[in-house]
C-alpha cells in the first residue's frame, strides 16, 4: 500500500529509489543511489509522464494503481527515451493497450526501435498543447539536453515544468521528495556531478533551453532524477546557467597520477604554495583512487587545474590519460592550467599535458615543471613558483 505524494490536488509523484545499482550508465558511481522520477496527472484524461527503469517496475505499477485504481492511462508522455526512464514503456503499453504515446518526431522512431511499437503514437511539435480537462500540457523541445529527442512538458494550471534530465541529480530521495523537505545543500554537489558528467558536453544546447524556458512562469521543477524543486528555483536555474556557460569559482583542482610518490610530492608542493597565497579552495585528487566523475565535477566548479603525471611507456600515466580524454570529449572551456611531470629515462608527460591544455584553448600558467627521478631543490622551487603564479592569477581575477 502506497501513500501517493502530491504535487497538487491531481498531480502525483510516483517515482522510485534505486539503492542497489552501483554504476549509473555502467560508468558513474552511485554511493547514495539514484531516484527514477515519474509523474501522474489524474484528470478527465489520465496522463503518465515518463516511466522508470525496468528493474523497478513492480513498485512503479503499485504506485500508479494507488493513484488511479482501475482507471486507464490515456496518455504516456515521453520526455526522454533513455532506458532509465523509458525502460517500462512496453509493460505500460501491455497493461493499457489503448494508451496513446506522446512524443516528438525524434522520439517516436526510438519507441519503435526499442519496443517495436508503431500504433497509437501522437507526434507533438514545439508549443503544441494537450488538454486533459482541468490541466493542459504544453511541449517544448530541448534537443541534446542530453539526447536529441529530449523535450520538456509544462503544466499550465499549476505551472509545473516536467524537465526530463535537466535539473536532475544523483542520490535517492530519502523520505523528503521536495527540496524544502531535505538538506538541499547536499544535493548541490550531486547535481553538479550529474550535470558535468552526463550533460556537461552540451553547454550550448542547455543555454538555448534556458533561454526558451525563461518565458515560462515556473512554480515547480519536476525532473526525472533527484528532488522536486519548489523553493530553490532561481538558485537551480542560476546553477545551470553558470555550469552551461562554464562560469567557475575561485579555486584549484590538483589531479595527479603517481606510481611511487614522486609526482604526488610535486603536486603537494604546488598546492602548498597556492594555499600560502590565500587561495582557500584547493582539492587534491589521486586519479588512480578517486573516480573521474568527482574530479570532473570539481573541475566544472573551480577555475584552475593542475595536472601532474609521470611518463608511462612514453605517454601519460593511463589513469591520467583517461581523465584528460574525458575532459577533451566534454570540451570543457575557460580554465587555467598548470602542468607537472616526472620521468626516469625519457620525459613525455609534461609535453602531453601542455598539448591537452592548448587543444582546449585553456590558458597555460607559467612553464611546465618536469623532474627527472626524485624531486630536487631546483624543481621544488619551480613547483612553488608555479603555485604562486596560479594563485596570483586567481587573485587578479577576484580584484579585477
């Protein structure tokens, strides 16, 4: 027996929590799980907005029944076709064979491709409306936020934006479903980790979507992951605007690979010099220990990055190379970069890291510091000078 969670008199949250899956998209760690959010509007016509991952379908069906009993679902609105949201479409169609599936011209071929469904499909275009009785839905396309078929649905009566993956977050909903029922500050980091790793490559489409949505009067944001936002809407919109336009805060991420501690020592010397210049936010990560999703999340947050790697088989250390390749794939913009490298018989790492920064058109601070064998006084001093230069650059931005 479930007690439905109401967004309004006729609109219900019927999402589920997943605390068992360890990797989202089989890549990103879920130490606190993830929520798959779905919504139901019980009007003259019943509309279901997105479904849930197939492994959670039993709980999901019980929640639908708790709201509408034996009434049929008239419409299934698919805002996003990724299987963590569309995974239960086929089962829902079998239970409600007369249900019409609502999507845009890029959604409906995916419905056929994933499920073989070709009947009772309703194509909607930008700005089209669907009348349910007391409630009217309006559809806005949001391509590449973060799939090409993504759209959002705006409920005009209660002014609720059903935003698909936009404004979503990792983390289960542990009792609280709305942002003002929980420690919402905790979700800031998980929202940024979600955005930076899942959506981060598509900053320009996100900016276009935000501009489009700015014309709407939004009283609630109901995403397909994470809390429903009703008390922090301006704050969340600003977070997305900052991230998608690559605005950053004063601070430094120092990410290193180190086999025997020599490169790590260079990273720590550099970080100490940064701190002595008054920069408070410094995050040091061992790329072989910390999953890249956490490092990338902080890179989206902070302006400066120091990358440190030993040369490994005439290339970067493989774990550093993996991080660098992800950042290149995401086309992360507008950072300061400091480079540290070490080697035993042939130095390549510093050169590769500098080339990486140049490829992304980042500003390289100072000259790369590269040490042969263990760290000695000359390179120790150069590490400190590099740290000081990065700190001065950040303080100039603060004052200018």
